[in-house]
């Protein structure tokens, strides 16, 4: 169907051969084979239309849920049943591969745009992040220094009062400084830690290195047992990427 825009140019409605987006090519535009929308022509393929994508994914979801529920009741014990289940597994992997490729087709340009935006803003974001850490460390150190001075002043005031030195107690109390309060910034005390000797840390605070155990078992099986660890042989099913 032809269309005339407000400049008097005549155009035709077309469907992009790459992304299926409907667009209008006016007479002055180049004729492409296959016909592509402006975004695809410039190499910036937009994601599929939301309605179309929603319908497609809903159909895939319904099919996948049906397959999953039917497979839960599938008997697999005899050689023939194993062979049949294996064929189904290859088909399932094929479906999964198709969905992953479809997802990548949609998300690849989005991820590329996101990476480009992050790269653009990263230097400034990182610099401001470091600036935030610098200021927080300086403010925290200053607060801790003021708190230490206040504790010393309070001890001095208490000692002066015990000695009956009212003037000395008053002077010590006057030296106690108030912490500055700024709207939007607050401080709180929190406990932290650092390990100074790992050999003295009680067992309940230690974590088993499962990654190291897994590598050891993969390399040696049960030929080199590990105390406290049960090493068992299991059957793993490995399927091709599908067809």
C-alpha cells in the first residue's frame, strides 16, 4: 500500500527481511535486496516487537512445561526405554539450543549497547567511587580520633573529681568535642576483624575447600581417600548440543 508523507514523497509499506519490523520506504530511499529497515541497514538490529516476542515465548513455555510434565511419568529402566529416553534427550537439547540461540539473537545487541554505555561511563564512575571511599575513610578516621580524645578527656575529668579538683574536672569536660552532624551523612559503630594467625582459629570458623576436594576426586577417584569425605562413583549422562 502506498503512502505520501508531508513532503509529498510517495512510499510503500514493507517488512524488514531481517527483523520483521514494518517500515515505509519512500521513493528517494535506496532499493535494497533484501529489503531492510533503517536500523538493520545500519547494522543496529532492534529487538523483535514485544507482542510478537511475548507470543513466541509463551508458546515455547507451554510446550516446554508439557514436555517436562510428561517426562516425569516416563518409565526408563529397560535397554529399549533407555534408547528412547536418549533420543528424547537429544531432542530436548535441540530445543534448548534453539532457545539459547534465539535469546542470544535478541540480547547480543542489547548487551553490546550496555557494554558500550558502561565503558563510556566507567572512568567517571570509578573515579567517583574511589573519591567516596577516600572521603569515608578520612571522615571515619577523624571521628575515631575525636572519640579517642573524648575518652581521654572523660578519664581526666573523672580523675580530677576523685581528687577533688573541680576546676580540673571542668576543664577536662570542656575539652570534650561534639561530633559534627551533616544532613545526609551519618556514622555508626560496627565490629570488624582481621585474621592474625589462621592456625589458632577454631574449627567451627573454618570452611571446607570443596573446589580442591572436587579436583582431587576427579584426578584420583577413590584411590587416594580423604578423611571425613565419602568418595562415590556416579553415572553422568552427557548429551550432544542437539539437532
